[in-house]
C-alpha cells in the first residue's frame, strides 16, 4: 500500500542531483502541484527525463507571464540534463543549452524513448529499432550499437531507469491504483514502472473499488507515495 503524504513532504524526497522522470505531454498529464512545489524548493542539478520541456505561458500581448509544467524547473535552472523527445516550444531550452551552456540536452525519438523506458521497467537489456538509423542518433550515448538483422539495420537503444518517477492521475484510490482521464496517461504509464520510487499526484483520491478494475491503468503495486494535488 502506498503512503499518503503532503506535496511538501513528497518534494523533500527529491535530493540534489536526482534523476527524475516526469509523465506528461507538453504539460498535459504533468503533476502540476508537485512541480510547482519542487520549483520553489531550491533542489538543483536534476537530470530530467520527460517527453518535452513544456512551454512558457504568454498573455495577449505575447509577454511571458508564467511557465507550464516542467518548464518551471527549466526556467529556474534546476535541471542540469534534459532527456526528451522535442523541446521546440520552450525557447529557454535552446538558450540554456546552446548559448549559456548550463543545460545538457539529449534528444531521443519519441517512440524510442517510450520503449527504452518500458525496457527499463521490464528489466530488458535494450530496444532494437530502425528509428534513427543513418542519423545523429547513432552517435547518442544511449545507442549501444548498430546491428544488421536479416539485411536490415537496427539501433540497439539502452534501457532507461530513474531514481524517481513523478506521475499524475485523475483518480487514485487508497490502494494506489490510478485512472487517467483521456490521453493524460501518455508517458505516465511506462514511467511508473521504471523508477526506484514512484510519486503519484491525484486530482482526486477515492475509495478502493470506486475505480472499476478494467479502468485501472497503473496498478498500486508500482506506486510508493500518493499526494493529493486537487484539480487545477
């Protein structure tokens, strides 16, 4: 059974230098309450594994007024290394990595990253994929080797694992079972299997049995801590 703790207590679990996976897709499915608290915590030198760098929030005049999801951590320069699939909607990633030199960025094709995380959770030795053959992905530190199988080239991509995974569900019951609304499941599903410690933010905590078994997407056995974030 997971332990139910406050957002503040959950943030204190993350030390400087930790490798943290954040579920979400351009902020959709991010654990927003947790990330907001983490952005104010002073924790630094994180290796962040996420689909993207989320994005700044602009007003009608085009001025940046806030940062959405994991973009808050990037803006605060709490992230020293970002492993992601695309970062084009967050200009600060380019500024910090290509101009300031304060952020290391490793880009991996989206499908490959999802499978690499799945492999990390399943204890597999890697993922064979044709994606990235003949591109700079062959030079990535996450590409173990190129193999030819039945006349076709493949890249053997390394499994990915993290110290922490931070996921978010629309409903989480008191056994830690998670239901996601729509496509907010995205990277949350595989990340919940591939970390030493899983922190799940719940928009709503419900009693055991309120989530039909067939609707459970992440099983409570994977969840170590639950925080009640509330609906935004």
